[in-house]
C-alpha cells in the first residue's frame, strides 16, 4: 500500500512538473533559458530511469523461464557470455533472440544525451548570465 501511495504521489508531482514546463514554454519562459533547460533535464530523469529499468529487468528473475515463455531455447553459455546490465542492455536467450526489446537501447541513449545536454546547457547559460553586468550599468575601462 505504501509503495502504491508513493507512486501516486510521484506521478502527481511529475504531472504537475510537466504542466508547469508546458506553461513556461507557452509563456515563452524559455527566454530565461538556464532555468528552462534545468527543468527539462529534471523532467527527463524519470523516463530515462523507467527505460533503463524496462531493459534491466526484461529477463525477470528467471531468464531461462522467460526465454521458454517467449518460445525461444535458452543457451546458457551464450547468454552468460553476452549478457549486459550496462549500456547497451542485453539479456539474450540465444544468438537469435534477446529479451531486451529493440526500442530500449536507442531510447535510453537519446534520453540520456538529451538530459546531459540540457544540464550542460543550463550550466553554460547560467555562467554566461553571471558574467554579464546587469542591464543599465555602464562599465568603465581604466587605463
């Protein structure tokens, strides 16, 4: 029950965050880019994690049984030699079939690149903004 309640609270918070992000985009909040890019990076974290977990747990707790249920023969030597819980994710039954769906690794790569790109862009833009003098102040060069 606690897990379900935590998931509902998390989902509600994520939906509010997404609505806030869309409102900021519509109101041209992206003109203050550092915060917008940081928020976008944060919003990309849950789908990235869910995609990773979808691939990491594709074989379930009993990979040979999952292979049998999917109609493929389990080759233990091949599976142990080619299994990967890091990128790219792979839980093979044999040389012809992998339990990790074909969409998982490309989606994980794109989401991770977008998340890192948004975070890096937010940092760069925040540093640039800090270095600029406030509008309306004149800077004097001393010789």
